[in-house]
C-alpha cells in the first residue's frame, strides 16, 4: 500500500453551541475537538486503511496530547509531530452565523503550529512515503510553506505523486511569495481537488470547462471539483465522471472537504477507477458532516461501504 | 481622587463546566469571559470609583474587543491598551479538579499580551497616575517586566506610591533575572499584598511575625496577608488589624484576590483606616467568588456597602 504524507497545522477547535452566537459575550461552547485541515485529512486517510504520516507541531499541553492520541488511535504515524517546548497548541474558535457562514478566531501562525520545520523526523516521514498531499490552509507562513515545498520536491524526485487541495482564501494569494509558491505546487500536482470556485483561483479562465482544460495543461492529470451537497466531478484529459452527494442530515460541515479528499486520494493510490473513488469520497465527505466536531465524523472503510449500500438501497 | 495604573495580561478565560472535566476530551465549556489578573484588578478599582488606567495589549479580534468593552463600561481608561495587528488575544482555559485546585492551559507570553510595550500611550498613562500596582503574574516576560519596572520608577520619582501583589508561582522565581526584578519591585513597594504562603516568597524567615518584620524593613510600609475564606490581616510597623472573611456561596474563586487587592488599594489611597479598607476589600473579594467568570463578580461601592450591611445584620 502506498503511504501518504501531509504537513501543516494541528489545532483544537472550540465551537459555539448556538447558531448566531457571538464571541463578544460568554456563552456555551463545545470542545476541545481535534482539528486542523491536514490532521483531518490524514486521520481519514488512515481510518480507511491507507498508511499515513503527518508532519506538524503541537504544544506541550493537553490540546497537543489530545490530537496525537486521536491520530494514533486511527493508525496515523505520529513520529513527525514535534512537541514545541514553549508555544501552545493552536486553537480555532468557530461560531456559525444564521446564513450558515462561519466566523473564526484563530491562533495558528503564532502557536506551536507555526513551529513546524523540516527536521529529521519530517525528512524521515517524507522518505517513508509515496505521495504528498498539500493543504492550502497549511501554507500559512513562509516556514510552513517551505516544509510542504521540500516535501513535494523529494516525493517527485523519487517518482512519487502529489495531490493539492487549495482550500485557501483569496486574500492569501496576495501574501508575499504566495502566488509563486502555489503555482509551483500546482505544476508538481497530479491530483487537484478544488471546492467550488477554488477552481478559478489559479487561472484566468472563467467557465468550468475552460478552467479545467487550462489546469490539465499545467501539471495535474486529474481535477476533481467538490461541490458539497451538489456532488463532485472528476475530469482528466479523456473523461468526465460525476457523482451525486449522499443524503445526510448536516450537523457540522467542518472537515467534509478534507475527508472527501483523503478518501479520493487513498482510492486513487489503490488504482480504483474514478467512479468508485468518487463514490467512496462522497460518502466519506457526507459522513463527516453528521457529527459535531471536525474529526468526529471520520469513518472506517467498512462503515463507508455499509453507508453506501444503504444509500443505494434507499434510491 | 488618586489614579491607579497597572500593566499586564488581558485574556479571555474559557471554563470547563464540570468539576474534574479534562481538556483531553471534548466537553461543555463556558466563555469567553474577560480576564487577566491586572484587568480584573483595574476593573474592580474603577468599579468602586477610583480613576484607573490599564497598560496592556490585545489582538484585533472579538476577544480583545470583549475585554476593552467591559473595562470601558466600568470606567477604566483604556487609552493605553494597544491592539496588536497580528497576535491573537491571549487565552486561559481552566478546569477545576475535584480537590478544588485549578488546571490551566495558557496562551499568554506568545499572544498579544506578550506584545505589551512601554509606548507613548503607556508613558501617558503613567504620567496621568499617582499609584502603580504590580501584579506578579504580569512579570511573565522580560518585556512585560520592563513595562512594570519603568512604570514604578516614574511613579516613585514623582512621589507616587506602589502596591505589589506577588501572585506568582514559585517556579517563576528561578527564571533568569526574575528574582532581581522582584527584589527591586519589593524595595519600591509601599503596600505588599501576598496571599497565604506568598508571604514567604521573598524572605528567609519561616514564621509569619518574622517574615512580616523582615518585609517591613525592606520597603513596604504595610503588608496585607490575604487568607481567602479565613479573612485577612494588615500589618504595619505599629499595628496588626484582622478582618474575618464574608460568608458567601463560592461559585468560582478566580479573581477574588485581585478584587480584594483593588478595593484595599483604592481605600488606602482615599486615606481610609486599615480596618475599613480591610472590610471593603474582604467584601469585594467575597462578592467576586459568587459568579462564574473572573470579572463577573466585580461589584460597585454601593453594592459592596449593601452587602456589608447585610453581613453585619446576619451576625
């Protein structure tokens, strides 16, 4: 089995209990939940049986221990998670607005997450892996970006593959050096996994077919557009494959895109055909939203398959 | 009326709901509550009518806004609270163990609280004030310590007074330069306000009378030993004055010592005799523990006096 490596932020998430709850006043919160986009991704990849390792940094506190414990339980190789002696584990406070948008207060760049470095353990993690997954969110500082760039270069040099989920906000593109780094990542990417309009972040084209064509000429051999409750579409030079979304009651959308990407990449590394990879990915993404907490909805392969059987039976 | 200035950490506090609740697993939390020992102190001082200004730093986020709003509501001069463009407002997660001890996860030194500096606004705050209160917790970094040291030097140079609440953990004494800084603060202190065994942090003596004598020879003209539910004792070269604690149902002890100190210092600056200052301080400290949240139990002078009348009537 091919091994996946990713790098980036490991956080705890603290969630406001009520829709529209403000962080300007005290209220009921739920947490700490293990979180961080690359941690969610790697947790889902491991949970469906893919060898998986995460490069990251947490504080010497309960929040770091909570994350490491969860990832270990799910079979993630945690040997490249370093424990910073001074900086606290990163935090994300989130509240949902009544229009379903999210409002965050992050402590990421200046937390232990920002203490990530390409140390010996990171090097060993990349050496042990066949595939590097780049999370857009994880390019939050020059140091964090350099870890991902070193990782994908080593992986590509030895004939490995790269996937890229550009879950970044448009403002980030204007940070110094960011556009150049992202273009470099895209050129080395085999599988590009944008959500909705992120498809248009890296090209001038303004329609989906034109944007997909342009991206497939720039590096990726496949582009998968994630559309949440509207399903997903796989594009390569020869094929377009669609999948509908699975039907679930949404409790908490955080992590759905990360779980989708993890399941798709794992299936792709196993040589699954795109239709099957998309179905498994859509199921993983759907199950992710059925629990409160970014990683609480991560399910095993057996659970995903049982869920898909049930979805198909109810059609 | 004499104006009090203090400096240091402004935080939000997030509290575990249940006794014994762990931060290694998700649970119900309450918050964000405005917090930080110097913020609690200055809030109580302003709330009982003393002119008061706080030197500190928060992030450009809801948690910073929440603190500034609360302090402004209570009449604190917030002109020396700077807003850091990058660092998030500091946080303190707290859970109570079944033995009533507290377990914290802090983000302080590397948060906006650590961005404190003796800038023009801080200088203006000290210039406008007559008295500097030093919080031991606020000497958490060389930069934060230097703000307090500059402040007390300017205050003493112009004939002002200094109070010192050494609410520090014994481990802090071994930090480089800390012991020297603390001895320097103590030499410039007029009113020293230790809680319980903190009396012995700065001297070799091992009994209370000997320790008090030694401290009164080193700078302070008065030592007030805070004993929580066992009351408090005032010592100067001529007198010993005791006060019992007020009787309340304790909901949350955080902030009680800070409120006691604020009320005592304000009364002392007004020229109150020690017995009255102690009674008001004990009432402020007792009321502080009757609400969940470090600053939620802060009460006005009218409320404190009404509470004291009620306590005396029930004896």
